C-alpha cells in the first residue's frame, strides 16, 4: 500500500515533531540487498532488528503531540551477509477507521477528548514498544491498549492478540518477555480502582495469572521489570490531574510530597503478596534490568529527577517541548527483602535514556547496559550510544557524529556467541545534514570503534521510539 499524507482543512501549527528528521513517511516499502557504505554485513548476524515509532497516516488536526502518531514499524532482516529493509503501519482499529473515512477522526492528547469518537475517546496507535512472544511481535501503546500481533519478518498485522480469549484488560506499553520460561509479564492501569492489574501470559499463549494491584489513586506507570522469580511494579507520584480529566483534558501533575513506591510481587503471587518499597520521589520511563542478589532485588533504571519541568518555551506547544527534554541518569535501587529497606544511588551523571541489555539476560544479572545519550537539542535526539558497565561503573560511548541522530539500539548476539557482549548493536542513524538514513552495526564489545558496517537506506526513517532484536533461530519456522 502506498500511503499518503493528506492535509486537513484545518491548518496544522508549526511543530518540530512533524518536520525534518521527525517528518512522517508516506510509503510502505521493501528494499532488498541494502547497499554497503562501509565494512561488511557480518555473516554471523542473523535475525531482525525492528523499531517502532509514531507516523501519522493523515496530517494531524490541532496540536500534535509526538506520542499521537500511528504506529509504524521499520525493520532490517539480516541473513547470510545480506540485509532487507521493510516498513509497515500497524493496522490498528483506529488506523483502519481513519483510512476508511479518508481523514483523521481523532485529535491527540493535547486536544479535548470530547472531539473524538465517543466509543473510543483516545486513539490506540500501538506505536510505543514491541515485545516478542511465541513467534509474534506485539505492538503496544503507552496509555495501555490492545496488543496487536505482527509477523516479525513481513511486518504484516495479524490482528489483536487476546491470548486465546483470556485477556481481561488492556496491556501496558512495556510488557516483559522471559526468554528462559517463555512467559510474558504485563500490567494495566486506569482511572478506576484498584487502578492497576498485573498478569502473566504463559508459554501456551494464554493468561495464566491475573491479579488486581491496589494503588492509593490513579497513576501513570510506564514500565514493569522482572527478575527470575519476581516482577517489579511502580507507583510513582505522577498522575493525570483529576479536575482536568473531568473536563476531558489531559494534564499531568507530579506531587513531590509523595514517595516513589516499588511493588515487588512473586511472579505468580497474589495481590496481598506485594511488598512495597519507598524511595525518593521521581519518575521512571525505562528500566535497564533487574535481578536477584541473594535476599536483595537489584534494580537499575534511568531515573528522571524533574518529571514536571518548568516550561522553556512559550506558545501552544510549550508543554510538549518541555516534557520531551528528558533529564535522566543511571540509578540503582536495592530492595532488601528481609528488612524491607530501600537503598538507592545515582551511578552516573550523564543524560541517558532508552536503555537495553542482551535480552537473553533480562531478569538475570547482566553486566552491560546500552543506553542512548541525549543531546542538548530542543527536541529529543540521540547523539550517541553508551555501553555502561553495571558491575564496575563507567561507560564507553560511540558518537554518531555531527548532525547524525540514532535510534534505540538492540543487542544482537552473533551466531555462536560465547559471552554477554559477543555480538552487535544495530541502529538506524539519520543524517540531518545530508538528509539520508543509514543502518549502523557496531561491535557490542568495542562500541567506541568505527562501525562494523554502514548500510544505505534509499528511504528515510523518522526518529522514533523502541527497538527489539529477534534472533534468526527464534523466528517462526526456524530450526532449533
């Protein structure tokens, strides 16, 4: 399908998240045998690097927030030293209704909800993150929505995955897959008590565990973390302003008088088995990893100390521009399961976010975290990627270069890898000066060196959100 961006009758205000390196792309394409600009595609790199992000199908009406755009996946399939690029829209219910109408039926979160279809006041765009479970990519939405299943190679939308009819709620943006057990841990949150639910999808594809989690009030949690035997839920002092919500508007409030609370629950535990650990007030978008160290849970995150920043701009987009200027640092929590005490410390003072690890070690002790370095630009851009040593401290950084902006990396273990960092980091890199996009492959163990390979893309990839790596031996139909 060749999509087109159609201007609506209402003028769209100048918005940097609709322009230049953020500008949405119109066409869905497949490009085989990508041209190599530097180096060579490693023959021991086999699998799919896939990244999601917002890409409005039609020109938005009113004040566009970067989080509003329709979900679009961009992927590179590596095999036998060759690379194929694809991009596809996630065909959500909202996307298909817009296409049928030939125009956008929804306004975004910065506009009054009363102007949206009454049966669905907020448009679930499935644009935020990607989990891989049972041979399918699951496209997820940050406000909690329906998990949309897609083929990991063709990127074609299969449809809503209700886990064999067992799903009783929506699913959070960041569900966590455990490659060891084949389980998927998720949560849901909302404006009605008990305000959160927690669930586990088993390796058979059905919800095997589901419990309510009572919170003091509605919150806006973004993440869940897992260890081998526990899950970590978050009750953070950031929430929708109730008065604004009653008026059909979206307004965020951060209450510094409330602690940040972390709920440690056995993976298949009951509601009353949650143990809450208090910490200094903050917000957390993304965690690096968590694991068990004897009777202690170690939890490494990118901690935001100023979740409600003072506006640095004026005009209708001031709040958008201020909130997307992230100020986050690598931070460690230790939750003592015997004493109930919390110990926390900042591990680094650099501005880093969108972290990942070797996903085969998710929930187990991993030495290295890979974090995107945030540039000082007015819009959210990644000017480098760091390999942070979570055991000894310190990091090494690969800088993309002047005017070059990366996407969240995924760690791709090479075929026959023998250690945690024996593999590659893959990213899309947008060159603003040349108006080009590349696929960049880095040596994960020697991140600061020149790329192993740079591949030319004949199309643009807008800056976006989260990425995943699916190894070739885990793709549908792959031999063990």
